[in-house]
C-alpha cells in the first residue's frame, strides 16, 4: 500500500475518514500558511513601529454632538385627551417648555 506525505495515510484512507479528521490530516495549503505568516509579520512590524514612533503634534478642538434623529417619543405618565398642542413639527424646544395640554376631566372625576 502506497502512502502519501500526509501523516502516513493513503488517499483511500483519507476518503473514508470523517470530514473533520480528513481536513486535519490533509492540512492547509502552503500559500495559506505563507499568507498568515506575512500578516503576522506585518502586525508585529506595526506594533514595533507604534512603540518606537513619536507623535509630532496634538490638536484639540471643540464641537457639538447632534443626534442622527432629532425625533423623540413623548409619553405621558397618565393617559388623557390632548386639549391643546403648543408646538408643531420642526420647532425647537427648550427644557421645561410645555408641549401639550392634557384635559384633566378624567383626573378631576376620579379625584372627586
């Protein structure tokens, strides 16, 4: 029986192995190993350069964060019927600005 250089197994033996065991026996092609070694070498060179290089200048700036969506859901803790709306779509609002007026008929009825 002729054996190949794949761990002493013949092609017929590999054909009857389970797929995972056969893959381990066949091993990866040499060009994939070379690619991984080159990528690891490049990463090592980059890490060495990062530890050796110095930063020439530092720039600081100020800015404003704008959310990607200006729309926010407004919910009331207590349900009710809206009697007035004080803002319209696209208006700028400030902190503590009333947005809507909710009719207090249901709350007043349960209070009494």
